[in-house]
């Protein structure tokens, strides 16, 4: 699970960077891994995005999830996920 998770998160970082967000993969001491995203124009606007597998047969295998655990977007479309995150973290007037 770990390698797939990291690869999905790295692809998301690339897409977020292309949209002007500051993003990096973070791994905590207990092994939790996520993408920390910050809007450089409004640094108080930030989010931690995880990537999780699903065990439901009729759903895609991996999902990007918001920090509170809600599924955001399928991991096979990091560009779509990055667009959602950038939209949520956009400052007024951006």
C-alpha cells in the first residue's frame, strides 16, 4: 500500500505546483503520509490531503481525501483533484 500511496501523492504535488500552490509530501514519525498544501498568497489557507484505497468493488481503487476523511476525487485523476484543492484554497479575488 505504501508505494502506491506515495506515488499518488507525488503526482498530486506536481499538479498542485502547476496551479501555484505550495505542496509537499509529509510523513510523520508514526508513518502517516499526506500532502501539505498551502496557498502562497494567503498562507492561512491550507489543507492536508491523504490518499486511501477503497475496498468497494464498484469504486476506483484509490481516492484523495480531505483532512476530515471525506473522499474528494479519484487518485487516477490528480489534475482534477488539484483543481478542487486549488479552488477551495483560493483567496478572495484570486
